[in-house]
DNA sequence: GTAGGACGATTGTAGGACAATATCAGAGGC
DNA sequence: GCCTCTGATATTGTCCTACAATCGTCCTAC
C-alpha cells in the first residue's frame, strides 16, 4: 500500500524508511516482534486509546510492511488480550469492562500473593540482590508524578515476580492486563493514593526481605485489594464520562473515522 | 479449505479435498478456527506427540489451505502454549519440562482453589443446578478407564469454573496446559489413582454444595497437590522411558499411537 | 578427523488479487 | 415522517506466487 509500493519500486526511497518509528527497522525475522512492541507501548502509554481501531492497511503504511506481519502482530496482541478482534470488523484496543477489571483483580491477587510468598522463601542470594537493587526507587522520599509511579509500580511487581522465580507465573502476570488497567486508570492517581501505594510496596519488600512468606503474601493481598478499589473507582469515573457526554468524545475524536 | 481450490478454479482434484479431516470444512472466516481446533484435539488426544514437528507445507496439504491460515493457526496454538515456535526452525508440539509442570501446578492450585471458593459462595440457583448436572458422572461407582476419567476430570474442573462464574479465570485455566499435562501423563493413571481422584472430586463437590468456601478451597488444594505429584511421577517415568526401559508401559497400554 | 563451504528444507516477508462480510447512506414503500 | 430494503464502500479473510534469510546437514578439503 501507499508506501509498500513506494519502498519497492523506488530505490527504497530513504524517506519511507524515516517513518513512524525512529527506531531502526529490525532485521529479518524480527519484524513482527518490532510491530508488536511498538503497538504494545502505544497502548500502554495511552497513545492508543481504548476503542481505537487498528486497521490493517493503516499499519502496513505506518510500518512499511506487508499485511502478513501486520496480521501476525494483531493476532499476538489479541492473544495477550490487549486488543479485541471482531470477525470482518477488525481490531480495536480493548476496553476493559468493570466486570473484567473485577475478575482480573481477583485473579491477580492470588497470583501476586503466591509470588510474594515464593519470593519471601527464595534463597538464591544473587536473585535477592537483584531484587534489592530493582526495588531501590521505592525508598526514595521525593514526590512522584503518576507516570513515574506507574513505572516504579511495574518495576516493583516485576521484581517480586523475578525473585519468585516462576517463569510461568511471570508470564501469566503480563497477560493479566495490569498495564492495560493502569493505562485506563491514570487520572485517579492523586498524591495521597500514590503515597499510600509506595508505603505498601515498602511493607511488602520488608516482609520479603525478612523471609516472612505469610506477611509478604498478606500485605500483597491488601495492597492489591486497595488497588482494585482504586481501579474500579477510576473506571466508574471514566464511565460516567462516557455516559453523559458520550456524544462529545465520540463525535470529536474518538470513535471511528 | 478444502474448497478454496474448488471454490475458485472448478476442478482441482477432488482427491485433495478428501483429506485428513472428515469434518465439514468451515465457511469463510472459520478456516483458522477449524485448523486450530483440529490440531488442538490432535495434541490433546496424543495423536500428535510432544516434539512432533508441525511443518507449514504439510499442514497446507493436509487441510488444503494456503500458508496464511496455517501460519495464523500455528501462532494461535503457540500463544496457548501448545506448541513451541523456534525462529526459522518451525513449530513443534510442546513438551513440558519438569520445571514447567511444577510451576504450572503451583499456579493452577491457586487458581482452582480460588474457583472452588467462588463456586462455594455462588448463589445463582440455575448455575448451581447446571453444576450439579454437569458433575453427575462423578457419582457413578462403575470403574473408569483412563480415557473416561480424563473426560470426567476435565468436565468436573470446568464445571467448578463455570459455577465460579469468573470468565477471565475460566479462560486462563485453559491456558494453563492442564490438558497438555494430562495428555503427557496418561500412562500413570492406574485404577487406585483414578479412584482416589474421583473420591476427591466428590469431596470437593460436597463442600461446594454445602456452601463451605474454606473446605472447598482446601480440598481442591489437596486434590491438585496430589495430582501434581502424580504428574511429576509420570513425567519422571516417561523420561526414563525414553532413556532405558521404554518397553513396559509403552507396550502395555499406554502410550499413544 | 575436523573446519569450512555448498546445498536443501523451511520459514519470513512481499505484493497482488479476489471473495465475503459489515457498515453506512440513500431510495423506495408504508 | 418512519421503516426497510438495496447498493456502495471499507475492511477483513484467503489464496497464490515469489524471493530472501536462516537452519541443518552433508560433503569436501586439508
């Protein structure tokens, strides 16, 4: 399309290459991974809002690849639950329903409680050292903005997973849409909320360092139960937005072409 | 699909169409789903052993479709963890390592314990009725062969999930490779093992019917801890099988094709 | 006997074509 | 005036062909 043609028949017009992503286009065999990562970041960062359509032809243009890799990428994102795929209607960035958020948190609580327990009883010294290093930022007392916090939060939970050393579990955690939820929550992260969350992180880290599995798991549970409440509140707020002034958003920007 | 060719240029050897699956080839848009299901069943049933290669060109021949849908199907199976995809080397049916089995069971225990708890507190009468109906078979006293048992087992666990009414959880359970594990375990299902398992199912069902979440969850845990031990034993046996005395079990009954 | 290179098998990607389906807008009927 | 049916349009689903990249293997040369 548009430039597929350009790229080829031209002498690979340099212009085309300088497109969308500044990042170097990947080597053969890495195309799909590259597209998936690009889109995933766009979604997590909110650059692609829930409900945004992902049209194959647009993506072939944006990434200057053929439909094959694009379709493959979409399929993969769909498998991860980041987008929804409706037959003959294309893919859209998934918007979690309240029910889905509730269900996902119920699951996440169990998974992360397990991870905290495993982390607390982990012995491997070098993993414990890596853990300590990874969570360093949570001990900072400087105030955080929501974006900083989201990164710190993701890093913290991933560090726990890493220490727990259960590859399948870590893998599953990614599928549990925490980044998606977080991206859809953003607004509610007021300073008091952030501070409370950071304190909870410290308490969890402490229990893990103290090799106390029960405390680690219990504190993780509390932490996530609170997080679930925040997320649901955020969604409710967002929902009312859509309820009342659906018109505006839909018409203005959002919906489809 | 069996008809792509037919559909398009009229004659296209009927022979080609009469291949592998007798099942009716699907309508437009269902091709991928059809292939995925076919392969999934083959894997679950053991017709495709772990390690079997899945070569695209073979599959295009078998299903009489082009590479597009085949590749998409493989991707989907890969996302489900049923096959492994090595760059430029193709896909093979996944063989779980001992570590993976251990990790997956750790996770499954938490998930299903949660499901049992949720099921026990579920109120919806019609779902409870459906649950009771679905698990009916576990009350039979007639002896079971391993194949019957596997079906009954799958139905039982799925019934609990259904009663728990957490769609995400149910979805995740499928991704947790229980069928894969079961398929790779088959051989160790001796009558005493089966009977013990059935008894445990009854105990769980009883706790759920009695609306006792703690008991339901605890019994589910015990059940799966025992199952994990069986699975690990089976894998160990299987491993030695391949090494030294493949003979006995394999020849007697068990293995697959 | 090992290092290196040629070859074959298979996957990764491109590009073009057409069929099938969903969406939307306008024509016609009530 | 509102509803329904129909056609136009946009997009996806699938096929096909071709070529580049890569992995494995076998074969040769030293």
